[in-house]
C-alpha cells in the first residue's frame, strides 16, 4: 500500500512538473520569434548589430504587455512558415501577407499593417510604367513571397528569384533585371536610401492586403497577442511606433 501511494505521489509530482515545463516553453524565456534577415524598415540588423525595425518594435510592445521573454531568430523569409509548422518557432514576424493558403498551415494575428506591391526600375527606364508593362521583361522578386505568384500572371519573360530582396534590387541597379517588384513600404525605403538617384518606383500599388503576425496553429498565445495589439492601437503606442519608422500616422 505504501509503495502504491508513493508511486502515485511521484507520478502526480512529475505530471505537475511536465505541465509547468510546457507552460514555460510556451510563454517563458525560450519563446522563439523568427524574423526575416533583411526587410527594412520592418526587420533588419542595425548598426549596433542588433535587429530592429517596425515589426521588432511592435512585437516588443506586445511582449512587454504580456510579460514575455523571447529570442529573435533571424532567417530567410522562405524558412519562417516551415519553422512554425515543424514546431521550431513559436512566432514569426516578417511583414507576412495574410493569405488563405497560408492560413491552412498557420494562424495569424489580427491585421496590423496594410500594404500593396510596387514596381521598381532604373531611373532612366521609360519603357515600364506599371505592372502591365512587365510582360516580356526580366523581373527580380523575393522567393516565397506573394509577389512571385502575382508576377507569374503578368507574362514576364523571366522571373528571377532571390532569397534576399536586396539582391533583387541590386539586380535591377546593375542591369541584370528590367524591374523588381515587392512590398511598397520596402521598395520606397530602398529608393530613399541605398537606391537614391539610381532607381524609381512606377505605377500604382496593386494587390493590397494586410500583414499579420504568424503563430503555430491552435496557439493560445495568439489571442493574448491580439488583445495586446488592440490595446496598443487604442492607447496610441502603435501610432508612436508607426511615426518612428514611416514619419507619418497610419491611415
């Protein structure tokens, strides 16, 4: 009898420890947050070697409200969603468009940013004035993004894919591609900084959609993060972060 009671007591203690361990992994020091390696101004490595950007500041605000400890894990965009589905990541931040196909694999937060796609060409280019003019052209894009699917419908001569959008932009600058297409905020940021005087944006924004924070399917963290995100939008913290990175208030 004593042996049986002792065994049950030990079993109960082990069960409690396991529950606490799982809870700690979900919301404790080991929360793993995947970020794109170079997507200014949303997430990128600053001069001090630390990752920064709109998405990083937004998540930091959410984490502080939820008293979460986390670690940023930089990787190529194409590896973020697989990282969630295999359980290697808990959260992903990478200006990810909320799309029905992606929602079959992961869960998204409430939308937090609206963006479209924009065409970028060399400054002297007069042949391309928008997406319709990409037919028969060489277009540089970023692997795994919504842009790839869209450009494939335009009849481009060749769609060249790069793991990093900066490589796609450089392909345009050096004449290896006629145009690049990517998320509007990133295109405009590049034109104002590294590409100033060498490239320009043409045509309207197209395929406008919303970004969302990605979570593992069924993650209890998503609802908590959604509440924190709404609080930030209501009390003005979201506006402050937006103003910091884009110099204006959101629409």
